[in-house]
């Protein structure tokens, strides 16, 4: 980060992600972090995306509590997400492709959690199976939510963020 504007941008966007996650935390599977962060990474690139991913993953613990499995999941997933969607910076890609990639990412989040949490918390094989089965509902709702929010918000949000980046 080279300027105070960069530091402010990363800080403000991290706060936006935490606030939006908190605002919708009572509704299982409904979230806007994916579309917001996707748009940020697509406009500002991998570097700033990784900084926001790290800050978001660590600072959200002050709101939602420190849990090793969740912290590990967020550090792995959101950094990979930033690297993936940060490659969109400056590229033309169809909205359908962005939506599909966002949905695959959403499913990946749950699948990483389904592996990571049982391993870190020492679940038995039977408990691992129930944990996986229990996650399917939330994954389905979250994937539908991602498809809708990215379809509707990706173009206007990236346009807005591009205007902000040029200011």
C-alpha cells in the first residue's frame, strides 16, 4: 500500500464486510460478503484483495469470537478468493461466468469447512458425516443467495468501485 487512500480503502472495505456479515448473521445462508468482496477484488486486484481478506478474517473474530476452525477457514478461503477474483482486474468476463465462479466458490467454502472443522476439532467419522449432512441446507441457501446477489449487484457495484478508484 502506497498511500493513505489505499490504507483507508482497505480499512473501510474491511469494516463494510464485517458490518454486512453482522447485519445478516441471524439468517442462515443469506449473506452479501461474497458479492461485495468479489466486486472489490475484481476492481482493486489481488494485492488489496489479500489485505482485505487478512484484515477481515482476523478482525471479525472480535465480533464473532475467536474459534480456531473458523479463523483457519477464513484465512484459507478468503485469501484464495482474493487471489482468484483479483485476476479479474482489468479483464472482460461475462456475468454468467462470474456468477458461476462465485457459486463454485461458495460451495467450496462449505466443503473446506466440512473437512477442516472435523479435523481441527477431532470429530469421529460418524460426527463428520452428520456435520457434512447438516451443512448442505446452509450451502444450498447460500449458493442461491450468491447466484442472485452476484447476478443483480456485480455490474453496478463494480461500476461504482471503479468510479471510486478513479477519484
